[in-house]
């Protein structure tokens, strides 16, 4: 039985902004996972931008805004988020505002 969280939404493209509204860069894909037991929002991010990747993997309970591209696409405003490398992706997890 696969115990990994299931994918509930995937979007092509998203822009990332820090607490000061500085543009951190663009990711090619953002996939939202089903809520974890702790109630954290979990996103899997794929990006070819080294500056964005370096920033995301160093997040440690930092504010973060993710604007997914496309009509009706969701945005995520994290009160705090932490990130780490997860294979070829970056996993962001945190609490939404």
C-alpha cells in the first residue's frame, strides 16, 4: 500500500514572492498534496531556476506567497513555510494565512 500523500492539484507555472514581496522566480510546476496529519499545506515544486531553488530549500518557517498561473488558479499565502530538496523536486510545507 502506498502511504505517500496523494496529489490533489497540479498547476503549470507559478511565481514565488518573499515576505517583502520580492519576486523570487518562477517554477515550471507546482503540485499540491492532500493535507497531512499535522494539517500542513504541502506543495511539490519543480523549477529550472537555480536562484529560486536555492531560496526554497533554505526556507525555515518563513513567509512565502505562491501565485499559480492561469485563470482561476489558486494562490497560497504561507504564514510560515519550510522547504527541502525531495529528489528532483522541492517540497514546501507550512501553514497558510
